[in-house]
C-alpha cells in the first residue's frame, strides 16, 4: 500500500537521519515525535486523525529502515515511542492508538519483505516502555497490543507462534527498561495473545507454547525470576483460553512444554520452572471455574512431552509439575487438593510420578 504524505515525509527524513546514526532509536524518536505533534496540532478532528497518522508514520519509518539497511527492530521501536509521545502531547493516548502502532509495524515490514518477528518485538518493546509516561496501565496496554499483534500477523499471512514469542519478549524488555511490573505485563500479554489467536481462528495451543517459551527465555538477561515468570505466563494463558472458550487442557499442556523449552535455554534448574508453571495453570484454572483435574493432569503430560524434547529426565519433570499442581490446590481447600492429587498420582503416560509433602498453603507456587 502506498505511503501517504506524512509517511513519505517520515521516510525521507529518516533516510538521512538514521544512516550512520550512533543511536537509531533516539534518532527515530525525535523525527517521529516532532512530525506527529506538528501534524496533530493542525488537525480538525485530533482523535480521528491520530489513528490514521500512526499507521502512516510507522510504515514510513519501516520503509526508511529497509532502504538504509538499518535494523527494522530498532527503527520500529523508536517510531512507536516517538509517535505515542507525540500523540500524548496533543491528545489522550488510547489503547486503540497503541494497537495501531504494532499492526502498522507488522504490515509495513511485511510489505518490504523484512523481519516481521524483529519488527514486532521492537514495536512491543516501544509500547511497553512508553505507556507509563502517557498514563496507561501496563497490563491493559500489553493486553491490547498482544491482540493487535496477532490480528496484524493474520492479516499478512505470517506465523502466529513467531509473533507471540516476539511480542512477549519485546513487552518484557520494554517493561524492564522503565522498571515496570514485568509479571503484570507478561500476564496481560499472554492473555491477549490467546484471545487474539482465537479471534482469528489460529492455533491456540501453538501460541500458548510459543508465548511461554518467549517469556521464560528473557528472564536470564533481565535478571527476572524464572519461577515468577512461569507462574504469570501460565496463569495468563489459562485465563485467556477460558475467555474464548478454547480447550483449557491443551493450553495447560502446551504452556508447560513452552516453559520447558525456554527454561532449558537459560538454566539448569528446569524443574523449578515446571513446578511454577503447573502452579500457575491450576491457579488460573481455579480462577475461571475450570476443571482442575484435567488442567493438572495435562500439565503433567506436557511436562513429560517437553522433557523428552530437551533430554530432561521425564520422571523429574512429571513430578515437578504434579507437585506444583498439588501445592497450588492446597490453597483451594481439601477437596481440591484430593482431586488434583488423585489426578496426578501414579503413572502417567508411562512415567511414574512422585508426590512429596508437606506443602505450605500460603505459598502461591
């Protein structure tokens, strides 16, 4: 789709600005912010104009990155931040504006044959890093952007799982840059990715797996707790699944599998991540009134499948998931504890599961 007047102006300005720039993100922020402010100040209907302006601006920035060989991820991040800050100086920034930034980054990148995953990650990172400054709650913003990322990816026929992975990674990194609540952000992102996937008829199980993988893989570089991340992403995925009436058991299984893949990349203590993931699944399932026993058992089955794929001892993985599920159930009453314990005890998929005691009922994991 041809650029509009604003997009063409942004592209032309950035081609000269970012070529050889020592800080592409900051250079892009300056150009896009100034353009956005100047354009909106002269608009008759600022709210309506803001949405169309965002799309043209981001697309122009992406084309500039493509023409100069500059990283699309960095340019997308800078363009998103600059555009949102510019809108915020003139009018109220809505979640609709945030959503349009990531949809435009994906669409523009697809049109130039660029790295959609990188652009998605850069755009999500930009949104997460700027929401606090424009008065939006990080969890709500993350939720809306995640849905938009999936919808934008579907529109261009790209891989939803890849988008899910890069969206959650960008959101976590952006939140960390501004000392935001990464766990709240990942919860909102997981919830939104699942809901968005269901809305476009995508594979919810694949997206759940990719989301968990992406979230866990970010923890080491950002010094975040693997266990807290596993818990938050699992809970968000389950609640998103319930919202759209998809299969909770399949989400449980695939979220644990993704957790294992991500944890295996960054730590030797994969079983702790499995334990926390199963705990988040049971807590999330309880919160939406789902079948605790099915969720718990599928978490164990997912742990067994995931363990085999990375060379982890299946018995250790299964037992970690089972104990995480039972421990989470311990805060839900004796009947829930018994039901979950019965569901995950004995031999599952040919693997012996060992339940240990005691459990601390006040421990969320």
